[in-house]
C-alpha cells in the first residue's frame, strides 16, 4: 500500500504580489521536499491574495499562463507535486481556481470553485460547473475542492462515490467560522471515508480575518496534523493501508440506500 507524505503550507503570502508569492511557493517546495513530502498544498488564491478587489481580475491568468509555468518549473525542480490557488481567466470569465501540478511539472487537474461564498466572491468570480475533478498521484486518487465547497456534504460524498482517496481543499476560512476546520472537516473525512487536506490562509487581510487551523484529517475522523493560528508548514502521511482498513470497518458507501434519497435533489 502506498503512502503520500503531504505538506500543508499555512500562509497568506503577500496579497497583490504574485512574484513574492511564487517565491514563497519555491521556498515551501524546497522545504517540503527536504521533509520527505511528495505533495505540497497551498491555500485558496495563494498566488494573488484573496481580499484584493479589482486586482483579482487584473492579476488573473489562464490555466497555462506565466504563473502556472513557473509553478511547473518549481515542481519539477524539487520533484514534488504542488496544489495552488489562483484567479483563472478564461475569455471574459474569471474563476476561483485550484491547479494541481505533478512532480514532473505536468498539469494534472484544474478545478473551478463551484460554491461561491458571499457577495464578495459572487461579485468577482463565475462559479465552476464541474463538481468532481480528480487526478492520480503516487497510486492515490486525488480530488480537488475549494473552501466553501467542502461545507456541502453532497459535494464530498460525490467525491467518495467517484473513488477519491485524498481530497485537497485550499481555503480562506474566516473568523468566526473556525468550527469548520476544527469539527466539520474531520467529520466529512469520516462520513465519506477519505483523507482531507484543508489548507487555510492566516491573519488579517482587508475586511477579513483568516483563522489558520489547517489540518489533514483521516478517514477514521482523527486529525493527523494541525496548524495553529500563525504562518507555518505541517506534515502528515496519507496512508493507503489505513484507508483500506477504515473503509472495511466503516462501510458507509456500501450500506447506502440511494433510492431513499431522491428528495435531496
């Protein structure tokens, strides 16, 4: 059974400064690889910042734009997969997006946030319409989601039914909603029998206060790594053997009765 050591970068970088934030990705990738990680997960909109208003559109790039090419070089240089958040421009639309780059520098998956939170996000972004986006990495099926998306149990269950083993959730979780990081995410991991890497911004930014508390939660409902309220990187292992045993012990997916749930949709 495979195991994927995962590094969670809890940071807000420098809002509005893409060059600085790309350097932060470079430094984090070096540190993560030195710590034995095969995957680095960065927060929501890490390349640009979150609460930067009109600059979200000014700094938006296509999925294969200059910033993506830089992250690809970083990933290949350090031999580590990198998940990062950025505003994606596609024609006239701008999406709140997370992209996964493989350890060889090749793009593996690009996910557009489907559930936009509050007036701020709805003012600046177009919602995505692909609920389940996945990639394969080190024998694991990786799923992508962003922040508010994980608060919808149907979303996470769709990933579980599609075979996701590790769900990556870059986030910009605000005060006073820290219970999402503390309680909801571990429960989501248990009820859908998968790992969740929930990676937050931290500190004040514009009108917002990000709470940190990034974590990697396992399918047994335990938190394998937990950050505090400051900038830091934490590590944890995604163990495919434990995942297999937990799914055997907690057969929620096998015991479902979909015929009873028609009223949900």
